[in-house]
C-alpha cells in the first residue's frame, strides 16, 4: 500500500509515477488495486530476493534510485541476558534464536497505523499477539512467533524430528506426520512449531493467554524449504526464511513486536535470551 510505504520512504505521491519507479528498479507490478483512498500494488517478487518480502526491503531498493534515506518504525531495544525460559539448541540448522517473555497487564489491541499494515495485506485482526507478529514481518521481513508460555512443559528445544513423530499445525484439524529430520521447536511433551514454517495448535496464543514467549530466530533456508514442501505448508514465514533471512535482524524483529504489544497492554519481563551469536 502506498500509504504504508510512505512511512519508510518519501515516494512519488502520484500512483502512476510510483508504478514506473517500481518497474524501473525491477519490482514488477502485477496488479493495481484501490483500497479506500489508497492504492495497493501487488508485486511479482524475484525468487532470490527475500529482502523484498517487506516494506523496509522495498523502500531500501527504491532509496538508491531516489537518493533518500529509509525510515524505521519504533523498535524496542531488547536487553540480552539470562533467558526467561530454558532453551536447548540441538541442531546447527538453527543459526540464531531469541526468546522474550511478555505478560499481559491490560486489555488492548494494536494501534491503528499497525492495523493499517494488516488491512493493506488483506489480513484480519485476530489477537494482539498474532497481529503484532504479522505486522513486524510485513514491515521488516523478520518472522516471529508467540507461544502461550503456560502451555510449555520443560525447556524450549530446537531439534530434528524423530521417526514417526507427529504434530498438529495451526489451522489443521488432524495431526500430520513429520518427515524424520525436520527441524522443530519442541518441549518435553509435544511439538510447538515446525521451525520457520508454522506454529502448532497446542501452544498457540488465545484470548485467554496471559504470558507469551516470543520467538525470533534465523533458520537454515534449505531446511525450511524442505519442511515446507514436504508438508505442503507455505506461509509468509517460510517464504522469508527459505530465501535466506538476516541473523542480525532477529532482535530487531522481536523488538518491533515488543513495541506493538506494549502499546496493546503487554509488558516485557526480564531480559531476552539470545543464542547462536
């Protein structure tokens, strides 16, 4: 959406001129839609340019041609220290991993500018924990995931799946069998997520959730691509990770989610655990 892009970079206000600029830098416009008073460009993105899967990445591409600086949304600076929950990393396919604990102090929702990012992408608001992670991914290109902390039994473990192991992905009614060697996030009792692809029903945030464990990570792109294709599950997260995410954006993405959640009545507790530096 042109109004969201303009938060990151001063771009031509006339939609036709902006379209010409996008085409000129190699960001092919496949379709133009109109959303209330705003124009929405649907882009055909190159397979090897994962950085274009977010507003900041598109803005940076345009900034070189326009000679203008790129702005950033508000991002909380996270203090790195003792992890708020035990973590075990048992596979080198997890390149970097962070975990941040938040507790709900009051009822609220994400602010209207953030909600506009979802609206422009055709996404409905669900819960602040879900909305904030979606917004951060659309803005900055760093996937994150929020687990209900009270559903987790034992350490959060990043490992490879075992033969015959099953999980219940989000939005599925029946469990699926994971190919052996799939990278997963697990606790002592269950699979919490297929790493870089999708979370699982048993650990998802709900309206009754009062404590969140916010995951922000960087995973091996080949491992994510194989898992996504083997399970026929394709998400915004897998699209970003399988094209190669930036390990240095892990804390930036988490910090953006924390900013959005703090405005929605949540508060960070303790420090952020960071692994794989």
